[in-house]
């Protein structure tokens, strides 16, 4: 769901920002990992492509540093939990991956590749991604993460089933050699050096190799079903919970017990016989000077006291001091981080800083509340607390005694130069296939760093330790309990236009409302203007506003007068305060399984002037997986009744001029069998029902159509593919708007998907289209007369086109709703 923040007090929170102390069993597991120096990288194309079982097994069983590199953030997929698509869906799926990694123990990387939707070839994918740019990102991750082994999800050919899948395997293999070559992307070499991966294997999929087993020559087998006594679960049980985080894609999984075999097929590098880490030194002896550390780690593991972990602190400091003596390198960096986290864990330290609100503006005064608790008998002294984001440097000796909380507050100004907290890859406009990232240091990172952090300088005996904590915001919900979220930096005002698309179907003016919301505690006063295309007129030309409190809001109404010329453009809102312009809106994405997400897109909307005609007044909409078609219908001038299941009956249907089913409604609505009986009866009596695309998986084809209709997997992914008119005189193309092939100009991402493969002769196929080199696909728009009414099935991607203000899509959809009127 997308929510605009109108009042600060009602902002959604969720308990993801809070760090929790691990129990003694997990500390023991982390101690064991301290003695393992190995790493593995899993590579694929999208969120949900990763094998969470293998990641869980490597991270928690083999105890190697494990990561997943996803080429994209999944922007081109569908959304089963809401209406967010494209960049917004990519943000959701990014956070779903991070939620999965918090469960299975892996790290997460991305490239700048934008998921532009289904692709049928790697060639098309590379053309839109700009292959060399994405290859540089993959090489950077290799050099930065320095994996010993790499596992790809897909083969580098058509067996992968998706151009992005194939491309991910090709890039993984090319980067294997490129990362070791100092002449390839030499600017990276200055920072990271080169890196030679030991071996690359493919996690062979059963859909392309059904005969593979543990006895197949050259195959390395992993048993990801083993049971971990420290965690109290098998790796396959943990991985099911991890995979179930991909809720927007409907990947809820059940836990499995017992042996679960995964098969790895050799591709590049040194072959292994039985173990993927065969011949790789994963002990401290791989690091010069490490021979002094391994006996100390062995000792701390042997002497660890489950009932008093703090007894291990002196020996952990001794290990840390030996690690500090090592030459700089990836293992010094990793193990130093691990041992300092273990000291933190064994002391049971609780260091937390909370803000008085969940966001603030640069240069505003913030009240920060500190809570410090040492939950061990070891004396801990706080010598200094620093925060660059707040220009704070407090030097004061504070002794943290066992389980005695230290609480205090301070007021500080947020540094004026801090950037806004919107996702770094969405700050700038991007191309179809490549995100714009102006700071090279951010490439590969899954998300922004914390907006404001605090460094606690501690003294434990004669040892010093610095721990860093993010600034968060917390509240207590009467039902959910304690909730928290990261603190974020935002502009002083948000400008939210009332619609994402404005349709001007004739010469008449429309009212455009702009909601101004203050994010500052003081006064925010200025002037608001709308920017429109040349020849358009806005009344008034500008409007003054004044907001005197955080969360205060004011709605300004403008009358916008269009020209006669048909045009697709944008309308923008800009506020001027003290000589500085602000032009960002505020969007929030809130779901229980991921942290709340704040976006600050430009305060602009699509503006479409077209001569649009329609018949009918009231349209019923039945929800499916989620789309923005109801908003589009309202934009056309229809009244929309979003019917609940219990409202779908003969009496109510008599009142509506047409019924529209949301995307995948047949797949997602468990009562569809009962509902369709009412809807087909409504059609028979003269009504119109429009069914948008569904998938053939787990589908009873007799449920949703009056005649035989078999769904297939045909799709046309080229958004500029030629559209041929098969029935130019059919009323759906002539009344009330004349539809020609030009009305398919400007479509985005795809023409359509999951077209029917077979249909009864009562259906008329209206359009024909196909991707280059393929046979014609005629099932994108099927119309059947049934009784006195019309039944329409369409796989055209209206759910993508209408929110983007594609003029031809609006005209065709208006004809579909109007048919028979």
C-alpha cells in the first residue's frame, strides 16, 4: 500500500531498526565462525532468484562469509500485495531481500541494472542495461567481497528461461576473469585491487536437468537439510522463513525437515571432487600472522561459559589486538568486525539513541534520548560520544555498572549539509535499463547508510572499543508493542499533488489540489506555484502559504486550463521559502514484513490532454493482486464502486454499467467460483465484464469464462512491437473513440502477458502482435457476446500503462467499458 504522510503522529512504524542481543547459543556459533576464513557469493538476476537454502547452509553451517548478488531490484515484476509497480516495487523487493538476509545470515549486493520487465534474450537485456556498466558493477562486487567460490543460479543460455537470468550467468562468468585482470576497470583496482575467484559452479536447476543426482559425474552435492543444534532448526526450515519474505511475489514457503540435496555443476576455475571449498584454506594460516590467532580462538571457544559470556571478554580483546597487528586486507577487516561484535554481545551492551520524531530537516533542532545499559559484571566506562551528523562531541566519563541504566537527553542541531534520506538509486532520473548513481562508492550497496549515527568510545579495563549505533525513532503501539524505524532527513515541506495522472478529455479546466505538509517545528511560509506546458493557464498564478507546526498542512486549489492540442506532459508543484525552491513530495510504503520506506519523488504528475469520450457512469471494480485501474477510471470521469465479495449480487450489479476485475483476480480470490456465476449472469442480461490478465498456474479454466478459454504463457515484451488491427470495424475499436495502431505508441515495459493460447469461436480476436522473430500472438484482447452483454478478456498491460498516463491505453479502456452502451 502507498500512504501519503498527512500527520506525523500517525506514521507507521515497525520493529526492524532495533538490534537485539544474541543468546548464548548464537554467541557460541559466532565464536566458531571466528575461526573460519572462507567466503561464497551466490549470483542471479532478481530478488527471489536466490537459493535461500544454500545461503543459509553456507552462512550458518559452513560458517563462511556469504552474500547474494542480485543484478536487479525486481522493478519489472508484478505485485501480489499492493498496487506499487516499477521503482516502488523495486524498493519493496529490495527490502524483502534484506529481510531474507537478516534471517538466513547472508549479505546483500546489487548492480545498477534496472529490471525493465520480462526479456526473451540476453542480447536485448545487455542492450538496455549497457552491458559494460553492469559488468563493471559485478567486477567491483567480486573485488570488494573477494569470494573464494561463486555459485550462479542459472546457465548462460536459453535454459535460464529469461533474458535477465541468462545475462546474470554470462556476467558472472566474464567477471570471473575480469576481476583478476588489472587492466579491466583500473580505477577499481586502485581501491580494491584485483581478485581471483577459486572456482565457479552453477546451482543446477531441476527444470533444465531432471536426471541429475548425487552420483552424476563431476557434480558437487550439498545437503542443506542438516539440523543446526545452536539454532534449533534445519537449514531448510530457516531458508523457508527467509524465502517467505518475498511476499510481493507470492513465495511463501513451508519448512522441510530431513536431507535436502542441492547440486552444483562445474563451470570455471579449479574443479573440486566432493566439497565446494576443497583446496581452499579456510583457517587462520591463510593470513600472514594468523598462526598466533587460531590458538586463541580455539581457547575462547573451549572456555566459553554459556551462563556468563562476559568471562570471554579479556580473551576476545587479546584476539582483537592480534588481528590489529595483521597487514590490511579483507580478513583483517572482517574478523576485526566479528570480534568487536562478539565483545559487544558478551558484555550484553544496550546502547541506543532515539529521536523525538522519525524525521527532521537539515539544520533543525533535534532532541536525542540516550539509553545505556551494561548487562554484565565487567565494568564499562563511556569516555566519549560523537555524532558528525549532529556536530556532537561529548567527552564525559560515565561508568556503566551491571544492569544499571543511564538515561539522558540532549538537544542538537542537525548538520545543514546532510543529504535527504530517499533511496540513493532513485535520487536521479534513470534510463529504462540503468539506474543513475552519481557516487561510485554507493554502487553495490543494498540501501542507504543510516542518516545519523553515534560513536560510543568505551573503556573496558585497559582496552578501548568504539561501537556505532544509528539514530532511530520508537513508539509503543497498544496492539503491536514497541515499534521502531530509522531516523530520516527530509526537506522542510512536502508538496503532494492529489493525482498521479491528470486527464483532460476536453477543453474544460480541471481543479488541481496541492497539499503542503510541514516537516519542521517552526514556521514554514512561502509561495506555491504550478508549472505547466506552454499555452496552458493556471489560476491563480501563485498562492501564499504559512504552516506553523510540524505536521501542519494546507491545501491549495488551482484551476488549470488546457489547450486544444493533444499532448502528454507533466505538471509540477514548486514552493519557494526564503529564496530557496523545494519540489519534492512524500510517499510512504508500509507493510508488516519490511521496514517503512520513505520516498521523496519530485512533486509532479503526468498531464494528458486527449479527446476522450466514454459511455456509462458507474463501474464496479473487483480487487485482484492490486493495481491502480480504479484511479484511472475515476480520472476518465467514472464513478467507481470497489465491490467487496459480499456486495457482488444481482441487485447491486444491476446498478453498474460495467465490471472490471483487477489483475490476477481469478488467481487470488478464493471465492471467484461463486462470484463468476453472478457476473456471468449479469453479462447475460446485458452487462459488460472485463477480466484482466491471470496466470495459468493452479487455475480452473471453467470458472471465469462463459466459453472455453485456455490461458497460456505467450507475452509480447517489446513495448514498441507492431500492433496489427484484426477487426478494425469492431465496436471496441470504433466506439466511442476511434482506435488505430498509433494509440499503441508510448506504451511502457511490455505490450502484454499471459495471453490465452486457445479460445472458443465465440471470442473475437481484436489485435495481433509479436516480438521480433516470433509468430503472431492474437490473444491479447478477446471479446465475446454472451446473451445480451459482452465478456472481455485482455492480457494487455493496462495495469502498467494507465498509471503512466499512456493516452492510447485510456482511449481503449474507455471503449471496453463503454461497449454495448
